[in-house]
C-alpha cells in the first residue's frame, strides 16, 4: 500500500523544517523536498497535498524559485505559506507589492469568512509574521478569508488552493499546528495514522516482501540508528540477517565488549565481530589531515566489511540506518532534477561495489522518531538515549596524527567526562558530549615540578538534529570535578578546557 504523503516544497525559509515537524507531531506523514525535485521521487507514494513554504526571496527576483509546473496538473490541494502564498497570487495573476520594510513579529489574525483551514480556530488569533512583499490585489475568484491590521489578505482561498501570509509552523502562532492539520486532514483527506506501531508493522511487511529468501547484511556500529535498523529487519526475516560489527581501533573505552554484549544478548542479533584495529591504525600512521583520515577509514571499512560479508551466502541486500535528514539533505543540496541519496558515511560506495540493493527502513524518519520506534521495539533506554558517535570515531577527536598512545589517553579522559555527566544526571539532557585531544602542549605545575603536557578539550552540545547546536551550560561544580579527575587520573594531561562555541560558527566535532 502506498504511503499517503503531504509534500512540502522548501523555498528556503528558516522555518521550513518546522512545517514537517508540526505535521509529523500530528501523526501526518510528509516529505520536505526541493522544488526542483523529480516527481518520480514520489512514485511509491500517494500525494495528498502540497505545501509551498516561505522563503527569503522576493517573487520579483528574476531567478527566484517558482512553483513546480507539474503540481498544477494534479488536482491536489495546495497551501502556500508566506512566499508560497505570494507565488500562488502571482501564478493566478493577482498583484504582489514589493515592500521595503519587513513585517516581523506577532500580529492578530481576524478571520472574516468560514474556511476549512480555520476550523476550530478562534475568530481573533495570534499569528507570527515574517515577510516583506505583500499581496495588494487578489487573483480573480480568490477570497480573502482573514486579515490583520497590516493587510486585508492574511489568508486566501480558491477551490482547493489556500494561502496564508503568516507562519503557522512556528510556536508563536497560536494553534498553528491545528491550522496545518486542518489542511492536511480535513482538506487533503490524508490520514493521521503515522504512528510507531503502524510504522513497525508496515516496515516488517515491506522487508519480508522485498527480501524474499535472500540474505541481508548490516553494518552495525552499536549506535541507535543501526541497532534499530537491524532489530526491525531481524523481526521481519530473523536468521536471514547477519550483522557485522567492525572494531576499527578508534572506539571508546570498553566499547567493543559493551556493544557486542548488547547486540547479541539484548537484541538477540546474529553478529560477526571483525577486529581490524591494527589494520586501521597502520593505515592512519602519520596522517594528520582530517579529510584524509576520513577517507582512509572509509576505504578500510569497505575492505573489511567486504571481506567479512563474502563469508555469507546468497547476500542480495545491504541494510543501512540512513535517516530522513540524510535523504532530505542530499535531495536539497543537489540542484536540478536528479536526486542523489547520501550514503551512510561508513559504507559509501559499498552497495555499488558489491552489487547489493539497499534496505533503509528508517529513511523516512527523524532522529526522535527513530527513538520512538526503538522504544516501541522494546530497546533498552540506555541504547536509545546514546549520544551519536561518528563513523571515523576517535580519529577525528585527536588533532593531528593518531597513535595508540594518544587513543589510550583520549579514551580515559572521555570516559571520565561521560561518567561525571551521567552522575550529575546531565547525560540525557545533552545531545552529544565527548573529549578531544588537542595537539597543544602547555606548561603546568604538579607538586613542585614543572610539567609540559597535553591539553584536553571537553565539548558538550544541545541540539535537535545536529544541524545547529548550542554549547551545554554544564554547572561549574560538575566542570570542576571533571577537570580535576582528568588531570589526576589521566597521565599526560595537565590542562582541561571547555569548548564554549555553538554551531555555527563551529561544528560539533573538532575535525
Ligand atoms: P559536525 O561536526 O559536522 O557533526 O557538526 C554533526 C554530527 O555528525 C557527526 N559526524 C559524523 N558522523 N561520520 C559520521 O558518521 C563523520 O565523518 C562525521 N562527522 C561528524 C557528529 O558526531 C555530529 O553528531
């Protein structure tokens, strides 16, 4: 059965992602894509409606993005938000005026006419405005259904086409999620059945159908995404799935044992452990450039994975924990009509090389939805709440070349840091926390002696999706304890600094 979908075209507003969030919070499935997307991208979906997002452009800019032509030929409802509304007005020969001033902030929306869009919304409702251009003449046959002090047309409609000048997706609009849900459910007729249970059952059925009696391999890192991917597939096809866990020598303290125990005992998966740590460290010898490190690790990973998977017969599929953010990011980055799906950092190139088909059961989910699925599958909270850990592991947390000695030092420092934030009950509040071994040495004094030793940086950030992040305000007393434990317990460190930069301008990782 094809998945009902509301398609959101991203015209570049900083709020666009929130539209999909709001809909998904209401159990409505939607897809956020570039207006340049190839309509074939949706061939396995039932398109129930389109939302045209806001955007920074003016409809008067020569190269401003336009409504994709192909949607006009489908008899499917359309909702334009802000810039999206102005595009509709222009398309239907209304008049949009270029404004020099921006209207930014709260306004009171007065609903003047009955509209399905505003079902259950009070006649006077607080909304959030952020626009320059505005509509000064409606297209023929369009009706203005709401106004504000600043515009006679804060919302319009014509047949199954709707537009709102304000942003229903931001929290500052009262009942904005209801307005979006009115559009999706009442106007488009989509079902709000996008729940964890339905998702799991549908995925299991699909995987069974697709895989038949072939075998599937999965690269497991022990992280949330790959563990949940493997668990779902395991539920569908049991022993036809073999998972491979590669120890690349760049793991954290006790990670190999912890992960293997959890994968085998807790999840009951059939896992092969490939310890290739020596091989990775050999290849990384004297390499300092972060991108070179990433490339080497990626290539080595493919070599090891390929070798291990050849031991299994009749393999036709490779399972990956690709998330919706990866899919969307690649669809948006690529301009034009071709949609390129970003491969998982660790297994890029592998499916083509081994002639395997991909199975990506989580590719329609956001990270927090994946966690919900994990809970529903009965996966331990400790795993579901694990901080993300990058594929290239500690190699990109050691500035400069990677050696066994540096790895040992970083593992100890990192372990202490995580231990202390867990003791302070901060782990679950923080998106990601880790230690970095800087390539700076500095002078210190221990006892009566001068030291000249390493500086460790600690980094903790709060984020929703890793696209932006703020540094975590860990209390001073906790920071102080972390610092003194690292200095006292880790040989070779005489200075600890706390990274207080957000993303942007920094990234989360140091390399
Ligand atoms: P940045 O440093 O780009 O990180 O702000 C954003 C998120 O992505 C993770 N990250 C990686 N994950 N391979 C991965 O699998 C990589 O090369 C990589 N680089 C960054 C990072 O840990 C953070 O969660």
